């Protein structure tokens, strides 16, 4: 299990459960999938506090970007009003957006089944229902012979 911080727009985000696969991350609640196989940066590890202290990968993703976001860390030296040097550390979230590719399209394309609707599989015959019907029929026939409602010539 993994977590995904999905940015819906510039100011809103949702923290959702995600499923990791070989080369992709898929959000279970939304029809979205992101490609992770070419990512050089490893996802963050989110530590859970609770009964089971486990760590889960955290992917920061955007609704219109196919790849998870990359984080850029910058350290700046500035002087404050008093003239003292101050170290500022900033984190920038960088996403790559393609015009025609969205996580929804990635999910639809990767979930296609080749010849899925062209070849119809034969339905397996369930013997259980027929066997129960045969047994009930035999019991009813036996009872009809015992009660002499049905006679053999």
C-alpha cells in the first residue's frame, strides 16, 4: 500500500490510498494512474504513528500530469533587517505536463484487454444445480412408488 497526495487544482489536494505496481501508481478511489518507472527520485516515506509503526511511500501527483512530481530543494543565503545572514531553505514541487496525456488516459490504455470482447469464452457448466435436481427428482419418484401413487406395470 502507498499514499498519494493528489493535487486537484492550485490550492486543493487529497491524501488517498494508492496501489503500487511495477512502473505505476494507481489511486483506488479515482480512475487515475501515474507512470513511475522512469523516475530518478524515490518517493517520500510516510511514517505512520499508531499501533503498527510502518512506513509507506508517498507520491505527490497532479491531476493533469502523467508522472509524479519531483522536488527541488534550494538553499539561499540572505540578510535580514538586522544585517545578520539567514539561511533559507525552499522546496519547489515541479510537475511535467503533456498536452494530450493525462493520468485518466494512462489508466484507460493500460487496462485494455486485447481481444477482450471479440472472443467469447465458453461458459462453464455448473454440475451442482443439476446434481441437486437429480437427487430431489429421484427422492420424489421413490416416494411416489412407496405411496403407490405411481405404479410399475
